C-alpha cells in the first residue's frame, strides 16, 4: 500500500490538489464573509491561483522524459505543465476583473471558475480517453452555468442554454468517436491507441471516421469553422469577464487536447489531418475576420476575432512539426494574455457606460487615456503589430507554415491579418479619433482591475520584445508530443 | 566594451515616448521640452555617427550584436555602413526639425509626441538592422503609429480615409515581403536571419528569380513605386506637418532602403533578372508623378506627387545596378528626404496662416515671411537638380547610370526635370510672389524663431552637400557603401 502513491504522483497533480483546496476555501469564506467583504473572494481566488502558479513552477516541474502517473491516466510532462500555467493565469485574471461586479460577489462564481480550471488542467495532462472525456466535461459544465450566471438577464440565460445545447451536441459526437475507437481496439490509453492504428487493428475507414468525430468535439471547444456559431451569441450574452475566459482559457484547453490527440493517437494519419486542419484553419480565419468586419458590438467583434485567432493557431498545428506545435503553444499563451486584456478593458469601459456598442467607445482616449492605451496595446497585439506579443506569435506560426510546406495557408493567413488590422484600427479610431458625446464625463475605474490590465499590457510588450525564454518553454512543451 | 551608440540612437525615442505617456497630459510645455531634449540627443548622436564613420576602413562599423531568439537564429544586430549612415543622419535631422515644427500642436501633445517617437524608433531600427527579422520588427513599428498620427491630428477632410489606405497598403506590402523572407530563411537552411549569413547562402538562381519580386515589391510599396504609389500623396496631404515630413522625408526611404537591403543585396541574381522591368515602373513614377504634380491645384498635393516622382529616381538608380546609379540613388535618398521635409514644413506654415492650400488662393507670402520663401526656393532648386545644390549631386549620377544601361530611358526621364521646373516655378510665383489676397493679408505674421532654425538647418544641409559633396563626406560615404553592394552583385 505504501508504494501505491509515491511522491512523484503527488507532485504530478500538485496544481489540481491546490485547486481543490482553493475551492474549499472559497466555499468556506463564502459562507463566513458578508456584504462588502465578499469582494475578498475574488482576491482569494486570484491570490490562491497566483500561489499555485508559483508552487507548480517550483515543485511540479516534470522529469526530462514523459511520465505516466495515476494508473496511466495522466501525463506528467512539460506540455501539461505549460498549459496548466496558462489556464490558471487566465482564471486568476478573470477573477480580478470579475470581483468588481455583482456577480463577482458570490462564492458560486469562483467555485465554478475554479472547477472549470480544474477540468482544463486535467484535459491538458490526460493520457487516457476516459480521463480526457471526464476532464472535458468537468471543464465544460461549470462554463455552461457561468455563461448563464446573470440569471435576471434574458440574454445571459439564453447564452447559457445555447452553450449547453451546442456543447452537449458536440460532446455527444465526440463521445461517439471515442466509442468507435474503443469498440475497434478495446483500448483507451492514447499511446496504446497509436500502436493499434499503426498495426492496423483498426480498419482505416473507421480510423478516419473516429478522427472526424473527435475533431468535431474539439472544433466546438476552439470555435473553429463550422462549429463556431455559438461563440458570438454566447460571448455577447455572458458577463464580459466570462466571455474573456471562454475565449482564452477554454479555447486553450480545446487546443491542448486537440494537439495531444492528433500527435499522439493519429501520427500515422498526419497527411490526412494536416490537410483537414489546414482547410479548417483557412476557413476559420476567413469567416471569423470577414464577419468581424460588419460587427457593431465590441463583444461580438472580439468574439469573431477570437474565432479568427483559432484559425491562426491552427496554421501552426497543421504544419505538423515540433516547431509548428511550439509556435502554436507560444501563440496560445500570447493570445491568452492579449485577449484577456482586450476583454478586460472592454468589460471595464462597457460596464461603466452600460453599452458595448463600438459607437459608445467614441472618445475613450479623452475620457480615460490610460484605459485607451491598454486597448491600443491589446488590439494592436491582436492585429500582430510589434513590439507586442502578437507579432512574434504570428511570425512564428507563419514560419512554421512555410516550413511545413503550407504556403497557400500562410498566404491566406497573411491576407487575413490585413482584414484583421482593418477592423482593429476601426475600433481604435473610435477610441482615439472621435469625440465623446456632449457632456460625457471622465471615467474612473477600480484600481486593482486597471493595475492588472496595465501589468498585462506590459506583459504583452515583454513577450513581444524578449521572446526567447517563453519560446523555449513552448518548444519544450511541444517536444513532449514527438 | 565600446559605447553602444547605435542602440542609444534607436532606443532614445521610444524610451522618451514611454516617459511622455507617464507625464501628466496637461503640462504641455514640459512634454514639448522633453521631446525636444530627446530629439537633440538623437540629432547630435546621428551627426557623430555620420562624421566618425571611418570611410577608408569601409564595411560595417559600430556593430552590436545580441542573441534574441537563438532557437531560430534571430539576433539583435545593428551596424552602419556607407549606405545607411546618411539615412540615420536624415532621420535625426527630420526628427529634430519635426519636433520644432510641431511645437504648436495643442490637442493631446503627449500622445502626439509619444506616437511620433515610437515611429522614429521604428525608422532608426530599420536603417541600422543587420538581421532580417529585426528589420521586419522595426518596419512594422514604423507603420502603425502612422495610422494614429494621421487619423487623429491630420487634415479633417481626408484623414480617416488616407490613414486607413496608407496603413493597409503598407501592411499588405510588408506581409508579402515577410512571406518572402521566411522562404529565404528556410531555403537557405542556415537557420539564421542574419544578413551576413544570408548573403552567403548561395540561393539558386531559380529561387532568387521567383522570390525577388515578392520581397522587392513588398518593400517598394513603401518606397512609393508605381502602380502602388497611390497611398502616398493622399497620406502626405492628410498628415499633420511633422508627420508629412517624417512620412515623405524618411518613411519612403525606409521602403526603398529595405528593398535594397533585403531584395537586391540578398537576392542579387533575382535583381539582375527583374531590374529591366523595375526600371520601367520607376520611369513611370518619375514622369507620370511629375505630370500629375504639375496638374494639382492643392499646394500639398503638388509636393506629394513630386515625392512620387523623386522616389522614382531612387528606384531607377537602384535598378541600374551600376556604381553611378546606386551612388546617385543613395545620395538622392538623403537629399530628397531633407528637401521634402523642408517643403512640407513650408506648406504647413502657410496653411496654418492662410487656412487654404489652393494655389490660386495664395500669394505674396515672400513679403510676410521672407525667410520661408528663401528656404522654399532653395528646396525648389534642389528639386530641379540645379548644380550647386544637393539635388544635382544626386540626380546627375543617376542619369549617368541609367544612360549606361538603357539610354532611351534616361532621355524620357529627363523630361521630368523640365516639368519639375515648371511646377516649382509656378508655386514660387503664385504663392510667394504676386499679391496677397485681402481676406487674410492683415493678420499674417512671420514664423517663429524655432521654425526658422528648422528651415535654416534643412536648407543649409542642402546647400552644403551641393557645394561640397566630398568634404561633407556624403559622396565618399555612399560610394563606400555602393562598393559593398557591387561586390554582392558579382563585381560589375
């Protein structure tokens, strides 16, 4: 019995243990604290996640080689760690932004957020189909609730319900894919499955069908074409910090399993899925960007832009190389920071003025120069301009595409970045150029949120100028899959 | 370790920009003086680099190199040779004069100077970079502040349209070049973006011929090459004065210079194959640009199209691929930069007073602002290529170079000199002489001392280089840079 659970196994799930403890603490203090002190729940969540990030960095570092722990259910590797850090960072930022608003005064909010993060963490390190599915649902179900968290607002409830229906549908298809895999091979471990595919235990046509079904489930999570329809409605209806979380951490979680499954289970089919993902990538970014052009609501605009970014990330993946995956991971990390900053800034300004219409952001630079500058940084980074992180991230995925021989896809990506630049500039035009409405007062915002956003903007610039250490991590993570 | 002078030049503006953003926006004079201090530092340092570059030793000097992303062979690598030393000086001069001229900007000067300085860092960075990735990095930094500068502080009528047009054109160009550069990186197999490494990559002739047009034209868009020149006059006209100066004076050189560095120097075989066609495009620039300039009624559009015409001469000089043409093009980049900055400064001063730029509604400014009139005439003479002014030092070798390759092009292009003379003389007579309209004659005064300092510096440079092309080091410097290019082209 004593050898059943050893130290490495504990270390491997240290962040998850910490999350469970944190959930308990939030529950406890949610009961004790009353009134104004409830805001402290946000601090507690953010600080707890911060501590967990540091602890994981210090103690949970994996061995050089890929380890399987907990009855071969989980990986303990760099790949999982990097993604877990990304998710926890995303959740911490979301908590800080959310705690200023009514919904951020409830312990349920943070518990759901943390539970979802727990699920994502397990997604990133899952080594077994069963684990993968459980983690997938653990991450998704709290998000359905969070999307509908503003239960007095029709749009939020609608968003939650819609998300649930779309999610259940795609998850059912994915599960059907899993059952095909299990039915033909009798195995659930990802690495064993790869062997089965190679040895031909598994009829080729069934392999392809299972691949497609699994892809559908993941495409939903990353909001890739043609499973992107849910994103704009839900981002618009949900509370803005939650939209930010959905568009970053949740999307990153989708990518973490997509990458793992494609490269571990289906490496022998690389030729096929490379093309499929390439086509999905091209369509995703084109559709996202073109529809974003016509949006009048900033949350919807960011929703379509986040669809387009999924397309850019897919360029790196469809290059099907360690370099490509490293670039994609780098992109995901940068994108998380950038998009959370953008959503955060939009949340602050929009909640204050009560409107998310692009027209109501007119003259923001006169009403709040600081927040306008933060928006400038995040939107230009999304557009892929140096010295912000988005530039180097985009160059890396394009470079991976060129090296992977997907020159046509890179050309599509380059054209898309131009469309992207166009609509980001239009938003900035409203912020910087147009005058505010007569008598519009100066805006002030809660200090912790603004400080966080300023710090994030600085982070975007740091990533965009000193990219070597971060890229090193991303590449390390990518090497675990090969 | 020696003093990292180039990095200081490159980073001073952006650091100042960041400091400006931290200052309180209401203290406008504090902001202006901070900006001026940074501009003076950069001006002095760029003069220092220009004067202390060792011509007899040649090659790249003031080298600095740090690894940036070692996994991909990206490094921060800067240095100066005979080709870019004048351009660094040009940027320093335009930055300094630009700050002086923009003293009167009253709407959010903090943001204005902040963005202007970020732009300046981008420009310096491109001129000195010896790494292709780094060049792109700074190139993009130079593009985006332009959008804000034009759309916020520009001319109300066209600014939104012009700013968007300009940004999209330049971004498309840079994307095309970027894909080309990535192809070069992977095909070379050297795993490095360093220009010295890529110079020796021995790309196959077929590869060079396929990719040269992408890389060259992508950058040449910013150089204003026909038929992709359309953004430039609109952008010049819509931009506020200092930005027009930067834009026409420096930014267009950025495109031409990057096309030279990445296109011609790294893909020389491609250049040899495509240059006979590029020279035709440049010819259209030169002649067509001049004709359009002649037909304009808006003072600023005249200057805008004259830039298109003169940048055509730069491209034409490049396209000859011989010593005379390249030397002329190198000098022309500097001379035209200073001259155009001067022109736009003058246009700005006149517009601020008369609130119109229609040539037939202007007149008699020489009486009110004699200094400005003299400065403009100096610029005009440079523009016409008169001996004794820097324009002659630049344009004469270009025509000699073109004559050596295709004499008929030189003949056709020379028409532009006549047309240039016609539009310059037209402006001088109807704007500076003649009778000043009654409507604003009584409330127009002379320009401020700081404006005179700016104009004086610009005209002095034009005259000095014109009279003393060798003692001012301009021609020897560029010649030494050209030797390096010719060596890469296979020792013509």
